[in-house]
C-alpha cells in the first residue's frame, strides 16, 4: 500500500498539478475577459449569460465531491491490489507448496474487480460533470439567443450585426473557458483523494 501511494498517488497528484493548475488560473481569467467584452457590447444579455454560470456551478460542485470520494476509494483499492500481488510473489514457494495458486488468483481477481468498480464510479462522476456542463452551456446559449432577439427587437440593444457577432463570439469564448475550468476542477478533485493518502 505504501508503494502504491508513493508511485500511483504521487503520479496522479503531479499530473493534476501540472495540467489543472494552469487551467484553473488561466481559463477563469479568459472567461472573465470574454464576459467583460460581452458586457461592454450588450449589458443586458451579458447579465443573463453571467446568471447562467450559476446554473452550471451547482451540478459541477455536486459531481466534484463524488469524484474526490471516488478517487480516494479507487486509489485505496489499488493499494490493496498491489499489496496482494506483492504478498503473492514474496510467498510464491508457500503458495506452490500448498497448491493455492487458484485461490490466490481468485482473491486477486476479486480485489481487482473492486478496484475497477471504484474507478468506474469516479469516471462516471467525471463524465457526468463534463456532460452537465455541456448541456447547461448549450441550453444557456439557446436561452441567450431568445434574450438577444427580444432586446434587439424591443430595446434596440445592438446597433448592427457586427456588434451582435462580436457579442456571440465573446459568449462562446466564455463558455469554452468554463468548460475547461469544469474539467480542471474535476481533475483537481481526483488529485485531492491522492494527496490526502500521501499526507
């Protein structure tokens, strides 16, 4: 289990530190800059776009907690798997002397299945977080198109089609940044489970 913590858990934490921290710093700034540009062009629709971000944050927060728990459980079962394999190889003479190869292999298979099960729960939570972000961003964009249509017809918010194009490009860039931030958050939660085991 200690070997597993030193190898797998450190690798998981390091990969997240390298990749996700960059996304967690850079992408929110990109998203904020895009939102500011959209607000300068058309304040009312930009306000609706900003409110839509709150809808995305709720499922992401819920799923990221599941990812953190799943990561910790997955890495714990991986440690158990490595431990069982290590014991089997160290005691290979004893295993062979008692002709217990089948029993040991069956025990190892059960441990491995529990590891796969725990990992799949974590992966499902990650996929659900990314999918819900994508769904809410598309639904939000559809709602935003309706808002833009309304404010254009009744309030004359946009002076010309160039302003409208620039607004939608800014909002699209903001949602792309939010998608990257969501992915980085779920990856960071995966590393939290690993770093807790290292600590």
